[in-house]
């Protein structure tokens, strides 16, 4: 009887951890090319020291090794390690936003308007704006 209770408790904890994992964007995501839909990188979203969420590239999936198009601190540096989202704060509607972003393939900074889980947590919509022009990218969960 004790074994059955222990098994039930462990199973419920495992289910709760999985459910919580998919209720948060924390984890690894495949970023997709806007035009071709081809996976470009694996980016990891993590909780920063200040309690906000951030993302950085952890794997390069076929892009050039270095970001020669980048300016500033990332010019000529490997894509792996580039921070692409930062200062994302939890919003009352369950999304994250109000942060900043950087798209190295276009050497463009943007306002990270919203980051929202879709498709049961399997995909992530990242909406970024430059002035009043906004675009949405879809990332696919990789872990």
C-alpha cells in the first residue's frame, strides 16, 4: 500500500513539474527564419538575476559561425552566446513583455512587446516592435 501511495505521489509531482514547465517560456527553443521557416538557432530562455526573463543563443543550426553583420559588442563574434531578449517582465494577462530584443541576423534592436506561449506551450510568439512597426516570430520548443 505504501508503495502505491509513493508511486502516486511521485507521478503527481512529475505531472505537476511537466505542467509548470509548459506554463513558462523558460527552456530551449528553436528560432525559425522568417522567410523559409528553417531552424536557425536554439535559444534558451532563462530567469535573469533581476527576476526578469532573458534569452541567449546556445546552438547555431547552420548559420555562419560568426556574426559579421552585427555591430557593437557582437561584431565578428560567434552567434552562440548572443543575448537576444532581456528584461521581460510578467504581464497580468500571463504573457511576458516590456523588455528589449536584438535580432543578430538583421543587426536590429527592438522593443520586446510580448512573449506568449501558444499551442499548449509547444510554441512561443515573440512580438517585437521598432517604432510603430511590429512583427511576430514563432519559436518552437526544443526541450
